[in-house]
């Protein structure tokens, strides 16, 4: 697969993403099915002084479902967005017929990246600037770390 296929419109390199071809979704899906099969949901949701640690089972189920459903078998560009859902950045690039935001002259002023910033900081925009300067292959080769805790 070429660099462009693995590089999202926003400058993210999908193989670095925690959701990309992950193992946890399969494990979470299997655990979810197993717990339903044995009726652990009914056990946990029946209030009792015995087993009170299950009182927040609904929240656990929501997280387990999120884990099961956030796998990306394909990268953004060929998979149709994050877990198959297009974001505002992808829509914007497609509407302008851009290969990616590196074709845009207003990257620094663009506010569509805010939802990525808590976990990724300025990584997407930094990658875009590297692609602008070095071209796609070399720019993505020199990409930033994906998550802020990987610095
Ligand atoms: S499409 Fe989004 S969620 Fe999926 S691997 Fe790429 S960046 Fe991650
Ligand atoms: S305005 Fe430019 S930088 Fe912002 S999402 Fe659209 S193409 Fe990307």
C-alpha cells in the first residue's frame, strides 16, 4: 500500500492510530457476547448488597461496546473515515477535490482540527506542513508521534 493510501486527508498516518487493525475490538466483542450468553448483565443490573462492585455495569457495557466498534480494518481514505464515518475535514477536502489539507492555503487558520487536539495535539497540522515542504512520501516519513503521551 502506498503512503497516500495510509495517510488521511488531515495528515494523520492511520497505521500509527490505536484503532487501526487493533486486537482489542475482537477481544471486546467476544467478551461482550460471552457475558450476554451467561446473563451476567441481568446479574449485574439486579441490585444486591452482594456484588455491589457491578453497580456501574451500564457504563462498563457502553465502554465495551465502544471497544468492540472502534476497529478500522482499512485506513481513513479507503475505509470512508474513522470507523467508517467521515469527519468534517474529510468532507471539506472532498468538497474541494483536495488529496489532503496540504493542498489548502489556510491550514493554520482552520478550526476543523479541534476535535483531534486533546489526544493528538498539533500532530495533524505539523504533518501537513511537513508534507507541504517535503512532499507526501518524505513528509509522512518524518511525521510526528501520533499521541501527546508518546513524546
Ligand atoms: S481512520 Fe481514523 S480511527 Fe481509523 S485508523 Fe485512521 S485515524 Fe484511526
Ligand atoms: S479548510 Fe483547508 S485545512 Fe481546513 S479542513 Fe478544509 S482543506 Fe483542510
